[in-house]
C-alpha cells in the first residue's frame, strides 16, 4: 500500500520470498481496486481496477468480466474484457474477440482477434521515437526487437519491417520477402505466455499475386 | 446398361469474399512518405490483416470503428444525426495527431450526407494538406444492413466481405459531387471504377480550396 506522503517514490514489488502457487494472482470478479499495483507474477483481473499496473516480465490478463481503467505495463497483455487506457508490453498485446479496448498500444507484436473492439493507436516500434514534425527518427535506449523479428537488413521496396505476430503464426504476404520465423512469433514458454484460445487473428485470407 | 451415377458430392466450402485489384492502393503506396512514419487511420473494423500490412511498412496505425461509434449496437438500425453531433468521442484523437491516410472503406455508404459533413469537420484537425481519404462508394440502389469487412490482401488486392449477401437498406447514392460538397475541404482527387459496382474514391484534404472537385477523374474497370 503506497503512502500518500511518498507519492514521488515509485512503488516497488516485494522481493520474491520463494514459494508461490504457480497460479496467477487474481483480482476476483467481485473485487474493485483503485490505485497502483506492482508485482513480479502473472496477474488476472476479473473484477474492476482503476489505476496503474506494472508487472514487468509477466502476463496480465483482463478476463471477460474484467474492467480496467488506467495504464498497464507488462511483458504480455491479453484483453478479454474492457480496457480504457494505454497498454505497454515488452512482448505482445492480444485483444481477444470478446475484448473491448479504448486506448493506445505500444508493443512489438499486436494481435487483434476478429470481432474485438478497438479504438486507439498502435505503435509496434516502441523503442523508436518517431518525430512527425521533422521526419526524423531516433532510437531510444533499450529498444528491443521481438523474437519474431528478423531480416532487419532486408528491404523490399522499402518494406523493411518484419511481420507482427497474431495469436497464430503469421503467414507472410505473397509480395513480402519476409523471413521472420513464424515459430518465433510465439511467446516463449513459461512465464508471460498467453494460453492459446483457438481464435486467431483475422488473417485467414491469402491471396496470390498474379 | 450402366445405371446413371449420382453426381459426385462436393464439399460445400464457404466462398471467399469478393476481392478486387485496387489501383488506388497502389497509388497510395507509391505516394507514402519516405522520410518519416506513415500515419494511417482505419475507420473500419479492427483487422489483423490491415494492421500487419501497415506495420510492415513502418506505419503508425490508428483504428476507430466509425460505424460502431455511430451505432454501438451494430444492428443496422440507423442513427440520429443530431446524436452523432453530440458524440464527444467521435474521431477524437490527441491534439497534434495528424494522419496521412484515412481508410473509410465502405462506411460512407451507410451514412447520410449530413453525417459526411460532420465527419469531415471532425477529421480536418487531424489532417495535413495532402492527406488522402480512401472510400469505396457503391453504385447500387440498395446496400447491406451493415458495413463490410475490408482486408488488404496484398499491395494490389483488397478483399471486401459482407457485400455478397442480402441488400436491406437503400443506398444514399453518394456521387463525386456529393462527396466534394459535403466533405469540404476534402476534394475528390481520383476515382477508379471496380467490377463490384463500386468506385474507389481518393478524397484529398485541401484546406482553402474550392470544394468543387478538381483534377482529372480517372476510371478503369477492374
């Protein structure tokens, strides 16, 4: 619990004291929380949360009944409920078919399942600061490429950016020289991995160029 | 004599949605900025295909499902234009946000002329001179209940689901002249005729110019 007199001090997650059930921490459906939440384990929100969440290196799941208003920082974020606010992920953000989101996403990989609702901006190069006014780009320190990115040196008609990943392996378009590893688009096993629900991104259409 | 054989039973597979070769898309790709990130606003339903397409090209991509903003239930029941004007969240992006390309897809077919003017006024603060708005405008007398789902399949091809079924609403019959007048200071820049009984329209943001459409209107059957 943060002390209101020390608002400038960032809240730190307690050191791992060992043990743990292996199950994600959960804000139950009947629970409403307002404030700042930090942690070092996966988190599922089935209730209501208003504020800021920082569980870097871990998975945050907003369940189908969950409602979040605020900003979330995590390794991977899966939205099945409602989110109003920005999502910043080190690896991936997935908005499921039942998800409703209004806000901006910063993540190397973003998946929008068919049927989801989304309003906002998507920045898949969060490590690169894009200056619209001057047209210059400068890399921020600490920007990292996603596991699925590759062939950064290849350019085809200026299309140098690798494919993002959906919740299913992304197939490259026919005109793309895209050598990004499809298997590499999946999050690593272990902490932070999104369980696959079967509904993938809506990229089922493949069209061969004549 | 051999008995007649029953015809082979074929598997019924869902037919792929109609697609078309898009000259407008090719034109837009050629004209995208080379010295900075392409700023794109998609007014259709969230679509992974489109997200990936623009992400590969280093674009900053924003989405607002315009039709859902206007009719949240998405039941094709229509809406009240006066209620639309009261929508604070209609096409509201951060101050200073500007787009190079706005993809209206087929949504404008489902909006009356008064709504076009409102949308134009809400988009204008987020446009720069030369911003292009892409729209698919039907020539048919009737339209489906809801906008379709447009997917960019490759650099020349767009698939449009939702237009191969029943027509249940009258079309507003937007023409180039209507778009030019209703959406001023947007001006019809280019049009391309499609086999789907639609036109691709590129409508360019030109503040300070006469709203009457200028420039050649090109067509070509696809």
